[in-house]
C-alpha cells in the first residue's frame, strides 16, 4: 500500500491510498481496513474524514469465457481530513 498526503489549506489534508496491482480483483475490505486504521489514528489527533472518493487506476481486459469487461485490479482511495 502506498500512502501519500498533501496539505490542502484551512486545516485540511488530502491523503491518497493506493493498493498494489496484483492482477486480481481488488480486495475492497483489505483496502478499507488500512483507511479505517489510519482514520482512527488521525481522529485521536483531532482530524476527521470530511470527504472520500475512489479512482480506478487499472482495469483488467476481457478474458475468454468471462462475461462483461473484466474487473478493477488497482484503485486509489482519496480521503480529505479536516481539523475538528
């Protein structure tokens, strides 16, 4: 997991959490476990989640015999933390 953060003014921080691309479907629960643990630590320091979104970064191609266009293999979760 790669985590980077940027100060966004007025007591806000943008944190980007990027999971590794293993070529398999994203384990959303594992990714959110990391975000939740970090959010809990930030909450103890007076920072709360103000906004959250995700950005897909890699999409597997169609595979023989598989319906649909595949699944996401890499994503980023973006969280804005604000001072409480």
